[in-house]
C-alpha cells in the first residue's frame, strides 16, 4: 500500500510540472552565479557555470515532454531563464573580462547583445510552424540563445587555455559579440536537431559518441568547448544548404498536390 502511495507521489501531476521547472530555475542560479564569479575574477568557473546552465536548458524541456510535465508556465519560465543565463550572464562576464576596457562602446556592445537576445526569444515564443511545413521544426531562425551565449565566450575560453596562435585574441571580442548578436536576430536557418530519428543499429554508436564528448568535457572542458564553438560556426553554411534543399522539395510537393487537385 505504501509503495503505491510513493508511486502516485512521483507520478502526480504537480510533481511532473515541478521537476522540469526546478531544473530551469537551477539554470537561473548558475547564470547569476557566473556573473558573481566573473566579478571576483574567476573566469574559469564563470564559463563552466554557463556551460552547466546550457546543459540544464537542453534537459529541462526534454524531461518535461518525457514525463508529460509541459505547461505554459514552464514555457515562459524557460524563456526568462534563457535571457538571464544566455542573454545577460555571458555578455556581463565578457564585459568584466574585456569589454569594459572599451568604455562607453563596450557597454553599448553589452546592451546590444542583450537586446538582440531578448528579441530573439520573443520571436521564438511567437513562431508557429504551418502544418504543411512540419520539416521547419528541425531548424531555428537564427542561432538559439544558449549557442549564442557560449559562442561570444570563445575569445575568453581561448584565453583560459594554454593554446597560443601568436595573436591577441581579445581584439576579436567586440566584433565577435556584435556578429553573434546579429546572428541571434537573423533569419538564417540553423539545425535544431529536435526530431532526428535514430535506428536501433546506430544507438550504440550514439551512446559511444555521447560518452566520448562527456569525457572530453570532463578532462578538457575549455578546449572541447572551443572546438564545439568552431564546429558550430562551420555548420551554419551546411544548415543553410540543407534548409534550402528541404524548402525546394516541400515547394515541389505542394505544387504537385495542387496540380493533381486541379486535374
């Protein structure tokens, strides 16, 4: 009897809504804490906390859908958390590290990035995909805020590693921040990877890949983040090509159906 009560407690409606929202709130705490540690000059920890916030952001929605705990409240909370953790925290970390050296210009760049991020999130919440264009759910318009938050930190991440290309990477900070801000509000398609079907035969290789990535992040956190940032930027042209091909196929399909209806 007691076991049944425990099971009901875990599977109750309130618990299903609570768990993903706790993860979301954890992301807020990590984002705000990263600002605190950047003020203290502990940039390594600040970057790591934003990485953990991105991981929680990737998990909360998936867990909510898995346990059927999605809600409008959770959706709005997730957007607000994304703004704090990826629209404010990363650029403030950059400001305390380098952008403050540019005076008023550095502060203006900080504001521009944050404004672009909140505009991107507002547009995302209002975006609805047409029934005839379900394939578009596999793409984002512009880069998502977690990706943007990590990408603008690439100069700092590089500076924290022992890599040396004989170039002062700090010089790129304001230009990269503006470029990523523009990508946030752009309509450039980027892969969402939400509905990728995986056959049972490739599951083992997927798990192996995830394991390798986890080990790399565990032992070579900063270098792995830097590598993923570069790979992500290089994947944007590929995303555009895939999107255009899908769009052409969908347009041809609709045209053929309309032609059949006329006949």
